[in-house]
C-alpha cells in the first residue's frame, strides 16, 4: 500500500518544473490530453515523519515556473549517523537506534522491532509507556514477554522514514529540470530536459528541444521525437550511453563506458 500526495501548479499550458529528490526516482510524461501539470509524490509510508515532511512542503509557484524540492536531510532521505562510543549507541536518520551492549536494536516502522539483548528498554509509543526487559521482544506493535503479550492499536504505531518518488504529468511543450541522488530519472515525450542524478540511470525519449543529461554512476539512454533535431549533451562518468536514433545532434561523453549508436 502506498500514499500519494498531488501538487498542481496554477498555470495551465506549457510549464517548467524544477524537481529535487533524494533517494527518489522520477517518472515524467508529457500528455497531450492535459493542460495542467500534476506532480504526484508517492511513498510506502502511511503516516509518521515522511508524511509530515510531504505535507509541510511549500512549492514555489510563479506562473509558468514551478519548483518542488524535497529536503536533503528529511525523513527517508539519508543523512549522517551519530555514534556514541560509550555504550555502543548508534542513532541514524532512518529512525533506528542500535545499542549493542545495552538494549539491542530499536527500529521504527511497520516491520520495526525491539530486541533487548541483555538490557532494558523504556519506550513511549502512542502515549503508552512500555518497559521491555532483558530477553523480551517487541514486534509490530506487540510486546511478547514470558508473562504474555500486550497489543497496541495500529494507530499507536507510526511508520518510519521512507523514500519518496515522483510521478509527473506535463502538458505538451513543457520543460523538466530534475535532480536526484540515488535514483533514476525517466522522461517520455517531454520536449526539453535537464536531468542529473548521482547514482542512477537517465532515460529521455521524445526530446524536441536542446537538453542536458548527466549521471555520475549509471547509464543514459536518449532519443528524439524524430521530427526535431535537438542538440543533446550527454555525460556519464561510469556507465554506457545509448542513442536510439540519428535525429539528434549529440555530444556524448563517458569516462568508463561505451557509446552505442543506432544501427
């Protein structure tokens, strides 16, 4: 089950959308049957910090330009860890706590669990104070003990951080500016594309205008609308470049990979 939040620019007709994600895939399609863009953010989280982050987003809407950026250090976006050597406690941005000498592991989410190891855990879940003693296990809202089980209502358990993906529909003649870390970018029939990902593939087909495609670790596939002759700059540091047709002026660059031309 997934959760979807939809953002719609006020402008009708061709538009430039500027999107930024982290651990996010982007799928963007130009649809001749629509006049207003729609940006769908999709996540497996049903509640918790990821949903709160999405609901707090404030896009920049200035007519024919629309910017929607996920916070780089938001839930499910990665980030730094904090390690405390005394007691071997590690807290990371994915909602996990590891205390090898004290409590075992604590993770949030639908599949989260607490395994106490040899220590004790004091938990506050949904306003309930639960003490988990050594040798007990808390799994999916259920506390299994030697004396029985305590069940928590589903509303007491909040989903942990989860990645957020983009699915976008654009009117014809629109431009995509997309950047993501650790994700793929795919565009279909979008006239102009500026796409960059640091770990992932880029695929852009149906290009009608000058475009720039870049990835640092991944493959790039590019094709035109077979009517226009766009100039496309294509660059990857580690990956292959595949050209689907000859109706483009292409500047391919790869340091560690091959350039495949149409037969």
